[in-house]
C-alpha cells in the first residue's frame, strides 16, 4: 500500500513580489519615475510524480535549490502546492528546521507535550514515551529550562527525539541533523533505521551520500525542481555524483588551486589496468601513476592516495611511507607508480581518487577529487562468472569442504 502518492506536483513562487502594496509604496514608485517592477515566476517544483510505499526508506538528493526542502514542506503540509496532488496515508512527523514547532518561552518538557499534541498524541501516550525521549536526547538536566536558552544542537536533539519516538506512520527528516555532533548523527541514523524496521515510512534529505546509501533503500533525485531519477538508492547516488562533476570533467586528472604550502604540486594522475586507454578491469590489477613537481631537490615528501566510492566513503589509503624501496629524499620532478596486485580488486562501479603530499607532516599539496574512474566487470575469480558482491573490495580466497567434526560426547 502506498503511504505517499505525488501526482504532477508543482510549486510556484513570485520573485520580487510585494506582499503589501501600500499608498506609501505607490507614491515612492511615482517619485522614482518608473513603473513597478514586474515579479518573476519561479517554479521550485514542476511536474513531480512518484509513489512511496508503506515501510519504504527513501533518500531525497539534489543540489542546493533543486526543490528538496520545498517538497518536504508540501509533504509535511506546511506549504500548499500550486498545482498537482499529494495523498498521504498515515500520521506525519517532520523535522525540517531546528526548533520547528517549539515555543521558545516554554521549557523542554512543556515543548515535548506541545509537539506530541500537535502530532495528535494524547497526554497519556506522550507521558508513556517521555522517559525514552529524555534518555535519547540526553538532556535530563535541561528539560525544565526554557528552550530560548538552548543551543541549536540541544534544540535539534530534543526535536528529533520527539519526532522519532511519538510513533508517526511517516517520519520526514531534512538536513537539520547536520547541526548535531557526529555521535548524535550516528545515533539518529540508527533510530531512523529502527523506525523503518518497525514498518513505518522514512523520507530523508541529506547531502551526506554515505548516510543516504547506508540508511535508504530507494532514492529520489531532484534537479532544478524536476524529478531527474527514481530507483534503487545506489544507482541514484551514482547518477547524482556523475552529474555533480563540472562540465567537461567527466574523467581525467583535474585540479584547482594549490591547497597547502605549495612546495609540491601534482601535475597528472592516471589509473589503468591493461593499458592507458581502456578502463580498469576487475581482476587485472591496478596501476596508478601520479606526476609531481617540487620547488627544490631532495625534499622528504610523503605521498598519500585516497580512494573513495560513489558515496564519498574512503575505501582505502595508499601511503608512500609503507614502501622501503622509495627514497627518503625525492628529486624535484618525478612520477610515482603504484602497483596493486590482481589478488585485490575494487568491485564494478565508480570511484574517485584524492592526492595529498606532506613535508614534515605539513600538507604541501592536496587535490580532492583528482580523478574519477570506472571499474569494469571481469572474471576476478577465474570461474567464468561476473562479480556479484555488495562490498567495495574483494580479495582472492580459497574454499574447501572438510568432513564434519564428530559430535561431542
């Protein structure tokens, strides 16, 4: 059964429009000698249609201004759509902005009961859940303090605890969780997963692709107010990451200004397996070539290559300090060649490399997103089968079957 059905949804705003056109405004316009500037129409959302089933965990992604927050405000019934239709089956709890629905003059305890009432809970239901809410927010000492004295992080803790524990059928969470500390964000993600496993629906907006892929099963990709893609979350995230690259930089080495002391500068980066033309293939090893220039001869440089998956999770780091064959002092120019043997491989998909050079533990150059590359599928295990593995990394291994151990007496 569908929890949310969105049909041809659109939301229009008028840029430059005045909400009040007073006599003073009209007179001022006359003295300025010009006609009143016409307001421009802006569609924050246009022709958006999708369906979310009960129990789905859906991540909504897109660049700033894509319409994500507008969509959530409409789903939360905060904003009315200009056109189209939204059908929602179930009670909705939303956390869109820090302190949404909180009264600054009331205490944290009073706001818990106020928010619960807004969500349609009885006082008895809220009282029954109050202990869990307070424990999750870790704010026992501040519950009787007015919310106006809370920091943004404290407000977020309490607001999320209320939204997640009052048993809504549909939980809508915006990027607001970025306000909290790392430990609290991890705790919130765990709670959202728990809510989803209970059969309730979760809609989550975030720019953290790792959080989206680890929590969500499906993804919605918005671009300039329109639905760009809808489907399995990993596919949606990979599409978004490819589109996020600047035009003309879909592959090949790219860098911006030198980030660091500037005593070293990377000038090129290549990744290949069979040759320098074809994409790397699973099972054929991997060669990485990084060219650099230094400001002087014989510098004690430490080189690091970080590899990230499409969700910007670091898969592994390659550090020149681990190889004793390299010199302690490097020439002014050179090309580093890193060989990854074929018994270790990245699984098929899109990856990104980052280059860092250190001198005496100080960053001399740093090139994030230096190169995007695709791993093509191959017969890694030599059994005639393609790679089927949900992990990012696979290694050669050997299985055997031995007789069962005798049962203990």
